[in-house]
């Protein structure tokens, strides 16, 4: 097993551990990168821990470009062959008065001290070619069993940093692992600590959980632990959506839309403001929910209106509607067809524009927008009508029949 791990460590990471060794120090692969290698999954990035102090690291990496990511906490990023490798001095965290950050950080030469402060056993292993796999808490066994288990006493781990509670369920979703019973009990017991966690960190964990392969499992655990008020505020997620959550596109806004599809636009935007989500995320969430709840288009004309109104979100909306039991096949085919035909004509693509309506028909500026929307509807009924003469003639008919346009 150890030889297999070593053979899969990239050369650019080895260059960093070699630099530490040349300076008389040892670097260990740790955290998610080691966990993924043990699972046979290629890591996205690599983290190392070392017995070298920050000053000793700077000396050892003199030939590399170094970014002092968090030097006062013993962390720096080494650019090796253009790739970032995060390296952190073995450390011991002090108390957590605020339930989020250690009051102080002490550096140590002992690898065991560093591993003991980590959150879960599957993340608390280390590897070097010299020592092989260092697994003090049976993390490898928990990987084999498919278990997320806290290092040491769960309530203590979660009280140190309550975000670890959400991380537990995110790892459950990401790895498709069950939570150890005592770990789940500890999370529930000290869940009030989540009130001290910043909403930005909560939103980050929520989106990562929802985008994971086993999102339903992680979300089920989160809800069973009564964590919903800390994540969703006053909104109650629809538990029936859990059964189909993993079948939806693996994007957080889509799966969240399925969970919250019973709530109105104002409530959804209020939740997004509370979580300080990006505006684009809030718009995508609300648009997907609205599309999922809208009447299904049953003709090319209706499909053009539907695809235009929910542009960029109609597919997700129909996916959520299908997950909620609607028969969307015909509506989806109609929407795909009109989009493929390029017959969803935006106002800017009409063959006549507002200035021409004002100059040639005398339409008043205040009514120009409404008239253009009327012309768009006229074209949605038959895209072949999108010709300047045809539109001007139809606009003239509207102005003659209805007051206020000129």
C-alpha cells in the first residue's frame, strides 16, 4: 500500500519534500490529498505538513517561488513546476474561545500532535517515503468501512470549530460515507455553535454538499441533526425531494431549488441575502424555482415564451419539475426544438427597433417598450413574421386600435 502511494505522488510534489529533506526536515502528505490517493482518486491539490518552522521552511524553499499564505499560522504555498503545494508546520491549536478560531497556535516537531488536532480520521493520516503511512486513528479502516468519524471526542472537535459539523455532512455527501453514530450525536449536541459561524462559510459548505455525488445522504443527515435552522433559517426544505436529489444536475442552485421549490421568490431572495450568496446564484435559484412551478408549455408558441422568460434556467426548471413528479417530456422537447430552431427571438433581434417605431409611426417613448413586447409576442406566434415591413404594419394596426401609443 505504501509503495503504491509513493508511486502516485507527482514529481512537482516530490520536489518540495526533497527540498525539505535536503535541509534536514521531513515533509508528509496529509489531508484530503492523501485520503484521495488511498481511495484511488486523483487529488485536486496537495497539502504537506512538516517539522520545519516557518523560518526553516523559507530557507529550505529559497530556490522556489513562495507565497506566504498564512505564515503566522505556519502555512505557505510553494510553487513547484508552476503548481501550488501548501506546506504547514506541525502545530498544536490552543483553546477556541469564539468557537471558530484557535486562541493561539503553537508549532511542534511532533507529527502526532499535528494529526491529533485534525477533524476526522480519514483526514488525519500522513505519509512520507521514510515512514510510510502514519495512521494513528484508524483512518484507513474508516475509509474501508465508509465511515466519517471525528478524531477524539466529537463534541470537543465540533466545539473547537462548529463549521466541522457541516463539514461532516459535506464529507458524507462527497464520499458517500455514513457518519459514525457518536460523531452524529456529538454534532447534534453542540449544533448551537453554528450560530457563531459566518454565513459565508456556511454557504460554502452547503454548496459543496449539494454538488456532491451523494448529496441526498449528506442533506438527510444534516436535517436529521436539526441543523436546518442554522442553514435555511425559517425555510423548511422539502424532505420528499431527497429521494430524487442525486438525479438532478450536480449544481448547488438546482438541487437547492428542488429542496425549496415550495417557497416564494421573496423568501428565497431573503435566504440568499442572509447567506450573502452571489447575486448570480440567487437569480439562478429563484429562476429555477419559478420555471419549475410555471405552467408547462404545450405548443411552440408557449415554449418560446417559456424559454425566453427562463432563459438559461428552463432546462433546470424542467428537471426540478420532473423530480417533483411532473410529466415534462413534451414541454422539454418543445423547448429544445424552438431553441434549436433559433426561434426564441429576443426583443433586440426583432427586425424593427424602438427608434424606428418612434420615427416612422410616432410612437411615444413611454410606450415603445410595451409595443416591442407586443411585436415579440406576434413573432413568437410565427417566427416568419420577423420582417421589418410586417412588423411595422402590425405595429401600425396596434396603434390604430389601442389608445396611448401615439
